[in-house]
C-alpha cells in the first residue's frame, strides 16, 4: 500500500483570509503543519487550489521540499481524489492546513491499523480509519486515514456541494456502506478553545502556546499535553 500525507490549504478562507500564511510563534501556519507532517515516515504533499492567490502556498511548499497538486477551490473531495491519483496513493492521511498540533501518535496508530488489515486481509482493507467515531473530537485533533479508491467511488456518485466541501462527510452519513475503523478519541478537554485556526481568537491562542514553546513544530508530544503547558 502506497501511503502519503495530503495537506489541504487555500488562501481565500471566508472566516480568516490568508490564515495559511499568518504567523504562529514566528512561523507561517502552513509551514508548521508541513514541518510536523514531515516527522512522519510517509511523503507529504500539498493539495491546494488553482487560484493565483495560492501561488504563495505552492512556493512555500516547494521551499520545504513538498510537491503540490492544484485543483478545484470548492470541490475539495474532487481535489483530494485527483491529488491521490496524481501521487499514486492507495490511501492518505488527511491533514487540514489549519491544524498545527495534530497528534502524531494517533496518526501512526491509524496508519498501522490501515496497513495491518490491508496486508492480512486485502479485501477487507478499511475505507476510513478515524478518531471521529463517536461523532465528536476536540477541534484540530481529529485523525483520518482515507482509502483513495473508496473516495473515488463516492466522487462518482455526483454528491452535493456540502459533501464536496467536507470530503469525509459522506462516510459518516452512510456508515453502513463502508468499512470504518474507529479509534479512541483524543483525551483533550472538549471545553478548551481547540487546536484549529478558524478565527482570529484561535490564532491568538495558538500563537501564545507556540511562542511559549518554540520547538512545538518539531515536537512529537500530544496536543492535549501541549495545551496543558
């Protein structure tokens, strides 16, 4: 099984434009995500859009030694499928470019599960391995490993705009149609501000954490322990 990490990012976010290049602890948000992904033993790729505004994201990725795929701005599911096919991935780690402290241990375990089942029972390979099994997870800490050919099958169903935007939504809405492996949800507090950057307050919160702990982009510690710092 060829596996890779797809980082999804774009410049024209409606709630916080250009957040991918906003600095957290002196480092652009997208750079933090990519550098953390590069701690994993699988190749990292950027999946961004064809809009000229995202030329800067492609250049940042190139500087970090990461190849990019450029596709639709709104049809994220389509972009994911085409990126996986372009990089010849059988499965991929789905990473949002606004989650700089995603838990590495959870990702490694999810990949082990995907690869173990795929090797021992090729016909029973999971379509999705996730920590969102109970329908909740602290913001920014969700882990998902997606089987590329299953995502292509969903894309061929001509799904709606909302399912195109949220590329794994169809799995959760039709759980009975797929082999989904649910892993334990991270133990971080559900009342904490979270670890994803959606609005300005999130940026301020994560900037505070990362400024106080400047090596976090290269630290394998779990995000809930990081937050306790």
